[in-house]
C-alpha cells in the first residue's frame, strides 16, 4: 500500500517518492531494461537530496545533475559524506540512458552499483530530513 500523500513542500513526501523510485529500481522484472531501472535509482537519489533541501527551508536547483545538487548542499554549509557525493555518477541515467542509442547498455555490475548508491543517499537523507517538514 502506498504511503499517504503529504504536501509537496513536505520533506517526507519527497523521501516517500524517493523510496518509491528505489522500490521500482530494485524490482528487476523480465523484459525491463536495466537502463530504466537505473533511471529510477537516479530519481531516488535526486528526490532524496531534494528532501534535504526542503527540510532545511532551502531552495534547490531544478536540475537532474546530482553533482550540482550535492555542490549546492555543500555551499549551504552542509556536510555531505563522500559516499553520498559518490552518487553523482548516477546522473548519467537521468536522461540519456532512457532513450535508445544515446548510451551503452547498462551491465549487471553497473545496475547493482546504482542500487547501492541510491540506497546510501536515501538512508543519509532520511537521517537528516525524515523527522522534519
């Protein structure tokens, strides 16, 4: 059963959406491209990071670039652990990987890595934003 919807300016709503994307990413079904699953891993990380912005009352840039988002957090004075900053490689799945011919096929190793990175970001974001607006 999906979680109850919260207002768009509520960090928990963004965390719930991130968790939903991660659940989709982890649900490896027959006839589903790994590129599509990695897109959901990237979305999970992106929405989790944006939840941190919202929890602190900060505006976030409207980008899919995880390097830009983590840099903005650092510029706001937030300590972003190296393993969270390492998620920036997921950005490649935000757009190009979703369309035929724009990127190389994703390997099993890359898929597993994408899921692991998204999990790290979501766990970190929950520790910072889970109990806040």
